[in-house]
C-alpha cells in the first residue's frame, strides 16, 4: 500500500497499475487525484460514484468528468465543477442537465470557454454570451489579454439583434 501511495503521489496515472483493492481505497485514489484528476478512470466503480471523490477529481481536471458515474453526471454541481476547469466538459453533460438555460448560463459564468460548446439552440442567447464576455474580461484575463475584447466583440457582432 505504501509503495502505491508513493507512486500515485508522484504520478496519478500509476493508479492503473494498482490492485483492484487499492483502486477502491479512498486514500490511495485521493492521492492519485490530487496529482492527476483523470486518474479517476482507474478508480473502482464505487469510488467513481462517490460525490466527494468525483469533486476532488474535477477540481484537478474537468476531463475527469468522462469517468464519473452516470448518476453523478446528472447532478448540476458535478457538471458545473467539470465545466469550471474544462469548458469542453459541457459536451459531455447529459441532455437532461444541458438543456436547462440556467445551467448553461452558470456554466459560461464559471468558464467562458464553455460558450464554444453550447447546444445550438443557446448560441444566440445574448445574456449567455455577455456572461462569457464578463468571464473573459475578468477572471479569464490570463488568457492573452490582448485578444479578449476582440474575441468577445467579434462573437457579439454575429448575434441577431
């Protein structure tokens, strides 16, 4: 167990080489997720359905959403946690959640990059696009500030009046 803990702290993906028992050990899995959220792929099915484990993985990498248990994918807070760190996670969110305008608005507020992954029916929603603009102009300013305003304005110009 100690050898595996040391290995996953160094490289979360090392969880793939752990025994089934250790893939179900929450301490070992948490250590792997702290290093690499996508190591959730190698956690036991039971732990992939554990909200605390899943949220820990998503804090590290939104891409871990691909490995989340199906029931948890339907939880709004889990889907938002994924989008917060990986805007493209919006494409992985089940329709039952992604069809809700309020969810999409919150997703774009959490990560402006989610705007590029909206369902077609919401791409011309002015409030949602303005939320992305605010994200890019504020919290997203570390994404090459010289192009933020241009990108936002260009997108807004394409919207119907």
